[in-house]
């Protein structure tokens, strides 16, 4: 069974993942980090950097997406709106 097929019985969101990362950093007394984020972790890293810029030295993002489930067509449409 893949992780996508499992029935998770816990709340999960980008906000919760950002809060978890911040809590781990506080617990181990880490003041500033460079985050490597592949795929979904890239979006979490971006959200973390926006919420906690004082804790981020840099971002290394790989295979990121701007919106969950976004397609190339959606990206082209959003790109026009963003400019």
C-alpha cells in the first residue's frame, strides 16, 4: 500500500507542517536553516519562509508546484494574472 492509499486519521495541512517545522527548530534550539524542499516539501518550505523569514537562511527548491494539483495550463493562466 502506498502512502497515498493509507487512511490518515490526523489533521494535515501546509499550516500544520509549517508549525511542526518551527516547533522542531525551537525544540533543538536551531535558529536559522537552509531548507531543501523537493516536491510538496518545496511548498511547505516556501510557506515556512513566508511565515518565519527570521528562521530561514535560504531555500533549495526542487520539482516544486505553485498550487496543489496545478497543471501546465493552469500555470500559464496564473502566470498572466501574477504579472
